[in-house]
């Protein structure tokens, strides 16, 4: 159990590092952004989403570190048996905070409609995914051909 919790702490630390790198990259590259998403990345909701995501990750990390320390002494250790108040603050409260933040600052709401541009297909059957992928590729090729023809280029 301790090894699993330590692995979770390492994974969350890596996520915080990569997420922080992403956030810094977004905010430092103001002139190099895709103009389609400029209004999203500069909005209050997007910034609130990033802060909420980092806060939720840190609360889950605090809970995992607490559980590592608690279980280090075994199931009969002092922290495991005698500190119910600490347990009630650092176990369910951290998860409740994380759940509220991640639910309240959901990307579908914070990304202001651009969530649908990602074209996620979560509830399709295996064969339908291949059909959707093929039709999407065909549609994008047709769109590219149309765009080339409107600019004046000819398509073979």
C-alpha cells in the first residue's frame, strides 16, 4: 500500500511539473498563440480552471502523503489508531475539495465551447470509431481541397 501511495505522489508531482510547464508556456507565448483560442486562454475562466486543477492536485497529494505517513507505522501505529481528527481533516476533506474544484471548473464550461473542437468520442463502439475517424479524415481532406480552390490553387 505504501509503495502504491508513493507512486501516486511521484505521479502527481510529475503532473504538477508538466502542468506548470504548460501554464507557463501558454502565458509566456502571447504573440505565438493560435488566434482562435486567444480569447479562451486569456479569460478568467481558463485561469480559474488552471488554479483549480493545481489546487485539486495538491489536495490529493496532501492526502496521499498523509496516508503514506499514517501507514508507515502499520495498522497498529499511533497515527493510524489515535488521530481521528487529523484523519477527518486530511482524508475526506482533501478529496471533497478536489471533487468540488474539478466539478465546478469543468473544462467544458471553462474552455467556453472549444471543448467540442477536440472531437472526443467516449461512447462509441470499436467499429464506429474507425468509421468516424475515416469520415473525419475524408471531411478534412475535402475541406483542405475547398480551401485550396478558393485561394486560387488547383487540385489534381
